[in-house]
């Protein structure tokens, strides 16, 4: 190689960005790799301490993978270590690295060894890429970082790493007597938890160089692209802020805005007002908790062509020795009265009850319970399709369910009785206390009405979202009340639910003979006012 050729090659080898565009192939297309805006900012950065927060699916994984490959291709005996909070994330990132290796012959030929368990790639020049989990999810903080050294350290999903993880990582970043320091790239989408990653992003000492690119400031996306992603986002405003704007929000924030709750509160009483039965979809949500709040049942209705979801009935089966038995009897009775299309149930404590109801449905096919009942474990994963990419993704069921109801409140598509002070209290006190990858962590007390309502809303959204569009209608009717008489405790709770109506009056003579607002109620004459 001549000196002129070497002079041209050196700048390419020294720059991850130039090297990638000169040698790599795009794993998805096989075409020469061309960096987008986010990838140019990350791969073109020459700082030694870089913290990255960018919108989801804009090039973060490609950039981190290219950094690892480039470092090993242009250096001998160079060690790259990748840390993630859990093995799933390590596997995903190594999948991207393997894609570049498989699609780029010059890189493929440079590999001498590759294993998936443990995640390890060795190059013929002696350089290596190791993938490790840090142990936070198994309460063994920082265990994956012990006794490791590196020249390049890549931290993916750094916001989900604990303080204990970073205590172990910092020893690697500081280097030893043989290395003055380790080049480090820490990337993540933000979370509510303001830990070490948050401090790195907000560092004003010059130790960390931050790359922050919200989707609204990414020139690769037009205003129409941004609007589309916001409208098709799988989650709520919270998810939009965290994953697309890449902004931090406070832990302990209210899950529901007070203004959205105020808008949703409507002047009607449960089981007195509903839409035309022939054009309505209904779903029942059931949250079982035999140890604290009993069993909560919520029935939500929406109309074909309408965008509103409305609670038309709810009750709580009081906690007792026979809570689950009583609850199954109430579900059977309410199914007969309201005829919901779907009944979605929390399996947490209701596994046996779900089976009892299905058996009852088989013996009484007219109830259709064997078809309507569907049980969910809040911690299980459900398969979803990302509306932007069309690719399958997994997400915790409760997080998916909550995102549906969050979105309904934010979009002013939800109504509940303004006299339901118990539900209002739960909504105003419901807080997000943290999050993990694809999960939301919320307060665990006084949430059972929200969970039951969420199950019903999820049932309607997942089955009928394409049919629910706004078409004005004036069709209303009075819902037939349940046939089974509630227990004494339930009646008392029901009275308490609407007792606040009395506070609107000052003269006891006005409301002395008034009920809950039945449509047939005869009100006092004008002389009483």
C-alpha cells in the first residue's frame, strides 16, 4: 500500500461512521449501509464518555452494534463489553451484530469464534465482544460486571440499571494502571426513575457528552411522520413523552390528569342510562382480590360508530369467607341482565372461578359464558403488532391494558358517573412509581376498580377498535336492572356511592323523598321550593 493510499484509508479507519459506510452492508436490505441522522450523531461522536437518549426505533441499536464491530475490526486485542439489564436485551443487540456480520463478507471472514451462551464473538486479530447481564432483575446487582476489563464499554437500556449495577460498572469505566480510562457509550429511553442514568444525562460538569434527539427534532421525520407516530402509538401520552420525545417525567406522577378526570365525569347514574342495545358493544371486567377489596365488577359500553366508552354499571362483592363463590353468582346474574359480549377476568385470584364459570356456560349454553369468559394474568406477556413497523412485539398485559385506558382518558373518550366518588378517588390517587422495559409500575393499593375497568376497556378496544368511530346518535334506553338482589353490604356501599348528591341541597324537605334518580321518580311540586 502506497503512502497516498494509506493517507486516504486512515481517516476511514479512525471514524466508525466513515468505516461503516465504506464497508458494512445493511442486514435488512443487503445494500451498502447509509447512516441516518441519529446514527450519524452517535457514530460521528469522538467523545470518550457519551450518554444517549433518542426516540425509539431511530437507529440506537444499529449504532451501538456498529461501534462494537468497528472497534474490533480496526484494533488488535481490543475488548468490547456490552452490558444490559437482562438477557433478552443482550440477545436482541447481539442479533443486530450477527445481522451485520452475516451480511458483510469482510466482517464475516474476520470472525474466528462465536457463541450465543454466553454471548461472545472473537475476531482473528484477537479482539472480542462480550455480552453480559448485570443482575438487577435477579437482585444480584452488578454481578455481571465483576472481574471484567474493557477498552470499549456499551451500556444499553442504562436507565433500567440500578445504583448497585453502576457501582460495579464505574470500576471498569475508571480503568486501571494499564488503561487511563474506558471509552463508554450509555444509551436508553428515559424512565420515571431518576437514577444514575438521569444524573449522567443532566451532568453539567463536562464528564458526559449527551446526545438527545427527540423525534420532533429529527430531520429524517416530517411533521406528517411525527403526527402519524403519535396517533398510532401503542401507548398513552406518558409513553409518547418517554419513548418518542425521550424526555424524563417524575416518578410518583399521577397516572391520570385531573383535567381528564374532570372531563370524564358525567351527570348520570349507573344502570339508568345506556345506548341502544342493538348497536352497542358491552364488556365486563372482573378484578379478584379476596384479601383486600373483595371482587370488583365493572361493565363498560360503547356504540358502533361512537368514540365514547361509558361505565353503565359497577359493584363490589364484599370480602368474606365465600367471596369467590358470591362473585361467580353475581357474574352469572349480571351476564343475564346486561348480556355483555365479553367478560375479561383477572386470573390472579380467580383461576378457579374462571373454570367454574366456563363449566356453568357449557351446562347452560344460552348464557354463552364458556365463550365470553377470558382470563388474564396481569404479569403475563401479550403479543402485539407495532403499528409503525408492523413487527411483532411482546408487552406485559397489565401495561398494555393500562395504556388503553390512559389513552381513552387523554383522548376524552371515556365517561363515568360524577356521583361515583369511590372510582374518582382511585383515579386521582393512582400513581406511576417507576417502569421497566415494556412495563409500568404503579401503586398497588386502591386500584381494583381501575383494574376491573381496564379489563373491560381492553376487551372492547382489542375486539372492536375498528368499528368505534364517531357518528352522532340520539338513541338511548333504560337498562334493565340485575335480577339478583345484592347483599346487604353491597347495598350499603351503593348508598354511600351516591350519598354525595345530598350535599347539593340545603333543605332536607327537598330530598327527603327522593331516590337515586330513577326516570320514573316524581319530584316535589314547585311549592316546596
